[in-house]
């Protein structure tokens, strides 16, 4: 009997080590929108955003850049500066659980990350009508796309 108790305690300890932490939903519903430095999502989540604009004139295309695993939006800074210098408007945000997000280090789930990309892309189409919208992605960013 004593060994069963030890076995049970050991099993529970191991299970606690391998069970992933998952983000809790944010409970402040709002209209999704982009500001100069944030993506505000419908469920109230706030994602840091960086923007790079062409130096003069209207952009010839808009780009959403999705970072890879364990990275954040500034990973795109060098490429975004080059793209902006060549006429592209570039937008990169920290995906949930990464960068400077509120629940950094906690997995949000692939479906959540994928659904977060839509409210970023939609207002950009309105902000930049008549030009192409591209998505750059790396690693996990490709999986999200």
C-alpha cells in the first residue's frame, strides 16, 4: 500500500511537469483595431505593434510580418526598414505569449494565434485600399499563416 502511494505521488509530480500552461481568455470585449503601437483584439487582448512606413508617398504594398517561436516583432526591424525604404508599409506584432504581451511565456494555442492574424490584416486592407497585402512569416509564423 505504501508503494502505491509513492507511485501515485510520483506520477502526479511527473504529470505536473509535462502539462503545458495555457493562456486564460481575456474578458474585456471590444471592437478590434490597430493603433500606432498596438493591436487591440475583440476579446480584449493587446498585442504590441511596430510599423515602418515608406519615406515618401503612398506605399506600393502592405506587409504583415509574423515572427517565429520565442521571438517578437522587432525581429523584423532590419528587413522592415529595407522594405519601407523600397516603398512597402510593414506591420509586425508580438503574437500572444511572446514578446511584450501580457501572458508572455504561456502558449495561447495555434487556433488562437491564427485567428489573431485576421483582425490585423482586415484593417490594413481598409487603410491601404487598392494595393497588395503580403504576409512575411518565419518558423511558427508560417504555421500561424
